């Protein structure tokens, strides 16, 4: 068996176009959820170096957290190492290793960073241990690590987008997830990208608190929040059809409708600063947009009519909001090996 010096993996972050929130339990199991999202060219990475002993070390390159110990002992770490240690426990790893982690967007950015991080960590261990697991099972395992093992609030779309990549319409039921990779004409994809503007609002947010409030409102029978979830699900199907048909202007309008619905999930989704920024973007050329992720901060996506993108970008820059370059990413979880540092 060939011996490698390093094993690496990467998984793409994502932009959720429609349906976000309907993939969160218990709504997804009781009524079915539907999400349209697209993977982007920003990634979470994991690098593993095998050891000859039964020791391990973890290093999060983003926050500087480090930990080490013996695999025979219970592994419990916090902060940027929490998710990785949960994966190690779930996979019952018993061979020594050094693991380094890095993400091109911070957790809480609204781009699915934490779930993508889990997918990358699972991917590098599966590659090193030579375990053959289907993409669907990897996505579901990632979901279980976060939502069951760690009891963290959240949905299912991020894990599937990070694992499969590309543009997907995914339906969620009590029986599981059904991923529909969309075959969109290149001219439609190129136009969608050309007229899209991704920007960082400059701070991350606590998605767990927002999602917890959304779930509690749904469970308490809040009619406005529940109706907004049902309408959001229907809008995801409408958005899928608009994308397949290349109706880019309609996508902008649907983004706007989706954002208005999302604000009804929970009062924590938005705030005065975000609302003012959104209204200003509409006044300076945006056809529609939305805050990505659970809400509260992170990244915003805007769709512009032809010729309006640069004007909007200048307005946002003057407002202290930076545009974020990106492209769409066809590939999902990717794993490879390195020999002698090459």
C-alpha cells in the first residue's frame, strides 16, 4: 500500500437562494422542506498528517486554538475544535494523526461555514482511512454530528451543498433528503453570476439563538411565522422554475419576497442596521436580495438589473460594506493525497 505524507480535503461554502429555514426540524419532518442553493468558490480545508503513535494534535489555523492528547482518552475540546473532535469521536479514530483546519469564511458568516467544516473533516478522515461512503451518507453523517451529537441548532441544507457542490434543489422530509442537481444552461449561470453581488456586512452572528427562536415560535403555533415557512417553501419551487427557465429578473423579485418572508420567522433575523442597508441597496439599483444564513449578520446577496451592479457596489463601499469576489463551484467534497510535500 502506497504511503502518503499528507491527506487533504476541501468542501465548498454555499449561497442559499430560496427555502432556507424550511430545512430546520421539526418543520422539515412535519411539512417537508425545500431549498435551492449554489456552492461557491470559497472552501473549508482539512489537512491530516499520519503519526506512528496513538497521539493526536489539532490546530485551527483561523483562531489559533490547539490541542493534543492520547486517542485512548475521551476527547473534549471547545471553540474552533468542537466540531472536529465530534467527528473523531463519531468515527472512533484510533490511529495517531496531526490535523490542521482552515476556512475561507468565519463561522456565523451565513455561508454554511460550520457545516462545511464538518464535511471537510469527515472527508479527510474517510480518505486517510480508505473508507468508501456515499455522498448522501457523508452529508447525513455531517448533519448527525452537528445536530444530534452536539445538539446544535440548524438545518440540513449546508451539509448537502458542501458534499455535492453545484446548484441543487433539495427536498427534506421525515424519510430523509432528496438532492436534485440542476442542469442549468451555461448562459443562465453566467448571467446569474454577472448580476449577483455578494457582500460582507462586517460581523458574524449567533445563528443558534435565531434558529432556536424560530423553532420555538413554530412549535408554539405562531401563525405568522408558520405561514411564512409554508410560503417560503412554495417560493423555493417558484425560484427553481425561474432559474431553469433563465428568468433572471424574476429571481431578483423572488429574492426580495423571500427576504420579506424570512423576516417573519423571528424578530432576531434582522435589525435596524441590516434593514437600512437593504433599503439603501434597493434605492441604488438592487432588484432584490437577502441576508444569507439564519440572519442577524454575516453576508448579504443582491441581484441587480443589467448595468446596476457597479453602481450598487460603489454605494455599498461608501457605506462601509465590502463586496466579496466569488464564483460558482461545480465540485463538492474533494480529497487528495500528498507525497513528500509535493
